């Protein structure tokens, strides 16, 4: 994996987190009543603990898995190669 490909994955992760915190998180709160994860929360270990102890944090983490693999698949297909050969 080249450094450009690593950077692409990092950008996808950052965009996913921003979209989740600004759009998906508040929508989940409205529908389910789960507490919203905010960007203004505590930092460091406290923020990490808040993330893993709240159900919405689990949605954030588990929701990234399909986004990540979809991105890997689509990006390889756009390059005209198989997923294994493109990211391997």
C-alpha cells in the first residue's frame, strides 16, 4: 500500500467521523433517544471512555467497518484492478 493509499483511508475515516458527529449522530438521537456524541466533549482518555461506554459510540465504530470496506472495493474497481492486487 502506497503512502497515497494510506492517506486516502485516513481522509475517509476523518470524513466519516465528521459526517457521523454532525448528521448521523443527531439523527440517531432523534430516532432512538441515545445521547449525542459531540466534538466539544472531554479529550484524551476521558473522551475514549465516553465513546466506548455510550451506545452511539458503538454505532460510530461498527458503522465505519462497512464504510471502510466499501471504499476499498470501489476505489480498486475505479482503478480497474482487483481489490487484493490494488490494496495488497
